[in-house]
C-alpha cells in the first residue's frame, strides 16, 4: 500500500481530537509533522514519532509531505490552505472552509490549476444519527419531506477566553456550529432559495452571537436550524416531517465524547449510539417504531482522502459543497443584520471536466 505523509497545522481541540486520531488510524496515511506553538508537549506525548514545528513553513517545504491539514482559527484558513496548495500539497481544511465566497473560489481555482485534492472536514456527515436520518429520508418511507428541524444545542453559560468567543472575524456560533447544520440540510435538500436568520447574544458577557435560528426555503421543504449555548434541557436533535410520517431523534452522536475520553476508532462500541437515543419513526398508518442508529464513522473522511490521493477517487467532501455552506452563512449574516429574508443567487455552473478533486 502506498504511504502518504501528512502534516497537521494546529493541535488544539480540533487538531488533537478530530483530526490526528483519524489520520493515525487510516492505513496508508502517516502523521509525520505537527505545527503548533502552544501544544507541542501534548502533541509529542500523543504521537512520539512526529516532528514538531513552531510554524507551518518547514512542513510546506518538506517534499515528503503529501497532504496538509489546516485546523487553525477560522480567519487563517484561506491563507494557510493557499500556501499549502502553492507548495504542491493536497489540502484538507477544517470547517468552515473559509470566511468568504471569494476566498473559497480562489482556492478552488488554485487546486484545479495545480491538479491537487482539496476537501473540507464536514465530519458531521458521518454522525450516526445523520446517517440514519439520511437513509430513512432516501428510502421514501416518510414521503415527501416538508419540514426538517435540526438542533445543535448546549448548556455553556460561562463565556470562555478563547478565539471562538472573541469579537473577531470567523468567531461566533454561526461560524462554529452553523457549518454542521447547514451542510446537513444542503446534503438532504440542496441549496435553498432564500435564507432568514435570527442571530442573538444571550449570555452575559458574550461578545459575539451565541445563538441562532436559520430558516432555509428549499421550495417544497423548509429547514429550520437552531443552535444555542443556554439550553439546559435540549429537545430533539432532529424532527423531520413528511407526507407519510415523522422521524424524531434525541441525543447527539457519541464520537466526539468518546474521542475526548481517549477512545479511538476500532475500540469496542466506538461510534455506537445508546439504545435509549434511537430514533422513532411514526408512520401515517400503523404504530410508531424504533430505528437503530447506524454506527458513526468519522474515519470515513480520511479513508476517502486516501482513496482520492492514491486512486484518483472523488474527495469525501467536495469543496463546492463547502463553498455553498459559506454562501449560506454570508447570507445569514446579512439577513440577521438587515432583519429580512435574503434570496440566494444561483451559483456559477461548473462543468464536470473542471472538477479536479
């Protein structure tokens, strides 16, 4: 099997929990370098054979590095991904892709020009609850879907001293959790016709929005997406209603908590939902039934990246899809600021021959 060396830029929560363990678990990928100024001891303790860098430049200059993963504060995604592409590296960018459509379009053009793989880590496509929901919707059992409600609620009343909660570009819950919810809605129902957003600052001392509700008009289907930091008793994670029935799911995918506890893909029970949190499908005719949650599988993303690099397969998340998420966030910010519904302009058409991912 062909081996590819990977460089990881950033070893905070995202790099240490969501990326490094997945890279290390995929045959054919080798975590070779980590660039981090503040977490070198942690990185070396977790991955003793890795080379540590204070800055990304040595990684970008290393001809042995085939893939660079950017997992840094959101405002730095564009510059670091651009530098990696210019250095001839395949690139994965943590969500959100970038902070503007213009930045994303520049990276897409550069990747096409260089013939490099570019993808975005929308790992929540591989949440077990979303995999189960998607399978149920695509089976047709619920009929034509008219309402999709998704929540990503937490109870975190204290504002923390971290960049995500500072008044700076790319901070706030819309850029943090919004990409997950929006990407899932777009995967199910496509790019909406319009966006209506309510953004709120709810916690004492908060400097950026810490709650939002988005309404996406897909035509026959409406998506209602909500996130908040002051939700002590969360309701359903998903409520999906169709002409022939409803799908309701409580609880959130267990992979994040398992990774924080030091568990890894392949460990017994990793990615498996508790039976108490399995979804309920209520048909128009007949009794409700419980639906076992499919196992979550974040590892699928990096397996897909290996296949894309080694065997010319499509990347696991198309950058065009991630750019659509950025478009919706830009419009949501505009909608919230202007307090009105904003129409979505059609995206430029890209021919299949132009896609090099």
